[in-house]
C-alpha cells in the first residue's frame, strides 16, 4: 500500500492546529500576489499585495482563540493543560 509523505510545509501545518484552511488559502493568495508584483514591478500590483498583507493578524487571533478554547475545555484537568 502506497502512502504519500507530507511535504515540509504540510508537516508544519499539521503541528499548528489553529491554522485553518481559510488562513492557508489567504497566505497562498498573498504569496501569489507577491510573485506577480516581482515579475511586473507595477505599483498597482504592490498595492494589491499590501492590502492582502494583514492576513497574519487573523492567524494571531485564530491562535489565541484556539488556546483559549483549549484552556476552557481542559480547565478542570490540570494534567491536560
């Protein structure tokens, strides 16, 4: 039976359970916009990239919410915290 191995990027994402599919897709879109800007060197492309850039703020809030939920879920079990 063949089993596909994870890429390094996929392995990192598995270790970070607070990163959801929406965040991953926004990061990929941001990287795509950066590649487009690097090829064209147009100011309009750079402006689109800058608008997409704050997606990391959502990642931080997602991480905070994930850990708040985990602490709330296991608040009575000190071993799991």
